[in-house]
C-alpha cells in the first residue's frame, strides 16, 4: 500500500514527539508500505514567527511573511529526516517547492493548482520514506506561498490524490471525530465513520479536527481518509462516501464556533443589486461571509445581517459603513458576543421536524435565536455567547449523541 501520513503541530511539538512520529513511520514502512509523511510546524511555531513579523512592522508584506512562516514546516521535516536516518531508515525530506506543489499567488491563503508527483515516485521507488512540508507550495513566479491555517491537512490530501494513495491518515491530538467538542460536552461519542459531506459541513461550521478544504479535496478525488491520534493505536474515524447506514443516523454532530461576529445594517433603501454592493467589496478584500439574513420592511427598506470571522470584523465594518453611507442606509452595528451552533446529519434529509425540535429545545432553555440558515443536512443558528455552551450540551443530549446513549 501507498500511505500518506500527516502529523499536526502537537504531534511534532518537541523532540520526544518527533521521535514518536519517527517510530510510527518506521513501523509503517517496516510493514512493507510505501510511506509519504506530511508535517506541520511544531505547535506554536507559526504563531511565534507571525509575532516576529508583526513586531518588526505593523503591516507585514504577505510574500515575506510566507518566506518566514514556511521555516516552521522545514524545521519539522528536517528533524524527522535526521531521526529516521539515525535509525537506518532510508528517507528524504522535501520542501513544497522541491516536489513541486504549485499554487496560485495569494500569499497566506494560496490554493493548490496542481502537484507534480514524479520526484516522490522516484524516491519511493528507491525504497525511501518521503517527508514533505505541509502548508506550503510554490508560485509560478518561484515564490514560497502558504495555504492558510490548517493547510497541512490540504497538503496531505492533495498529495494523496496526486499519488493515488491507498490511504491518507491524518494524525492529530484527538482519537478521531467526535459528536461534539469534548471540551464543551462531557462524554461525546467517537464516530467510527462519517461521510465526506457531513465532515465538510462540520469542518465548515467550526469543528477543528480537519480543515474544510482538505475534506473538499478528499471528497472530489475520493481519497480514503482516516483521522487518528498520534498518541495511541486506536483505529480512529473513517471519512467515507455516503451510504445507507450513515443515512439512518439523524444527527452526526453538533459544533460550536465562537470565532464569528455579526454585522447589521439598518434601513437599506430599496433598489436593485443591494446585496452585491455590500458583498462585492468584502469579496475583493478576501473576506468570507458566512450567514446572511435579510428582513424586508413594509416601507420597502431592508435590514441586512451577516457574519464574518472575528479577525475580519474591523475590515468588514469599514466596508459596510462606506457602502451604507453611499446608499443612505441607517446605522451599521457590530456584535462580537455571539456564537454559531450547527447541527449536522445526513438523516436530516429524510426526517421531518428537525428544525422544529431544535427551536423547541432552545425555547425551553430560554435561548433566543438571532440568525438561522439551513441546508439539506445542516441547521446553523446564532445565539448569544453566554447561552452557547448550555445550548450545545442540551442539543447534543436531545439527539442521543452521548457516549452511553
């Protein structure tokens, strides 16, 4: 088998853990498998490098930032390479540009365009373990570009797709995918299997186990995917194609995202292309808008509300206020004391009344719902931050997601 193994920052946080990763890789190779390893930077390393950049200038250039933060992954792959060679395991470490992993030029949030796998196949053919930097690639101009937070997951899945790997294992600091965050809910279930679609919705809604883009790539190329812990030999969670047994499960998980903020624009005058006028500048600025709610008044004006990440709030407010002023709209308000809860499950397609049940549970708790969006397999809603955790716990319990349920 050809196996891609990706290890996150906590898995390579110190030399002891790098050695443990090395032993796991050595065992996999010793079992007769061809192994490609993808590594993140050591936990906290990227933040430290970004802090250095912000200390030297309050407006770091994105290209130079990418050159700086790419050092974290290079440190990880070099250390693992040194360890494996000391254990007489033939290996070679490669940076993204040596593979090469070609990306666009959006520094700090680049997207992979294509991967040339010939060098990796050559090294595997000579009996070596290949260790590749995650999170990074190279632009057509020859510059290092990074893929954004969680980008090493995407690197691993994209490499697995390009290599037509038999399995892609994502090693992290949890045993797999749970029905809720164990830090919020006591005793959540560990899922043995979850569909690509459910995993994508959970990741997009704030679950931190896998990066959304990595699941998108896995689903598109049908990459066999497994989420496992670096610290034990538990089997973990398989991310698979949709099947009948998964469809029988009403809800697969409940997520909580505390990193969103809401912007509200009051009394927007009636007219064509109103939404485009607000969201066009945000798109050009690279700001992702999540939930959108528009309420029409009897006098023809509208109130518009939408959510963005807290990190984008200041910039988004600037654009919203600028457009609102041009259009003669009312006041623009921001709220950071909110949280988004999402309930995800394939079974929601065929079971009526799920939304009613959710709203009834929250009403019984006295939790006010500020915004709602739905899809075939997801209901997302915004509530006050102070109400969020108790709401998640009650919803998790009500849908029978506890370990002993």
